């Protein structure tokens, strides 16, 4: 059978048939479902789990669920904040700091909430997406030897030494970065 028209060397390097990727999106309980990730990979593309805001344990569980549904390559996507200067360790703490540091902004938001009769919303959990959090989830990505890591935000450059072939695994983790502007492509 002839190769698919869209197939190229990049596909060969990742072990996929088509250069089609499911964007790993969502936060927490609304993250990309493992069944959808597996379906895209099974169809010849590359499904990507959105894992920002998920605990390392939940990330591992979702990776293993994808593996139970397909033996095809897939990826994990995280937000890699460039820096969060001295942010509190909890979401409630971040909200309190915003109120303290930016009282006019917080008051404006409260007027909108009241005007439009919006319900009070509390954080679903206290996970703060900072670089320490990202590193704890990345450890799971490397331990589970996920074929692709995609940085949805931030620079994955610090991961290069660990992702290279020969580092703890026969199968290296491929790195990808999503670009939101032409200036980011040149990096």
C-alpha cells in the first residue's frame, strides 16, 4: 500500500502515520479525555493529553489509561510558566494576594459578579501551576516514557538533556513547543 500523502520524515521520527495532533487542552477535571487521545493516536495521528492542573498521580493514571487503550504514540501537554515570582502555594492564597496587591481590580470583579448575579466560585482544588508543580508532573512524563511532551506555554529547553536518547531509556521523550506568535518560531 502506498504511503499516505501527508506522511513525512517527522511522522517517521514520532512513529505516526499523519502529522495531525490533538491539542492537549483543558485544566483539571476538564482536561482532554484519555479516550479521545487514544482514538486520535489509534487513527494514525498523535493524541495529546492536556495535564495542566492535574496532580502527578492523576497525570500518571491518565497516561496509563491511554496506554490501556492504544499502543500508538501519544503525548502530554503542560503549561510551563516562565516564572511566577513568589506566588503563594495555593489558589486561595493567590486569590488573597490579588485582593491585597490589586484591590481596585478585585473590587471591579466583585461589582461584575454582583451586577450579573454570578455565583461565587471556589477553586476545585488548591493546585497552583508554577514551575515546581510542572517539574513534579514532568517527572511522571519521563518515568512513564511518554513519547512526546508538548509545552503549551513556556520554553522546554531545560528538558533537552533529559530527553536525549541514552538518558535512562531506549526511547527518548520528544519535545515540542506550541507557538502563539511568529516571533516565537525563531527561538
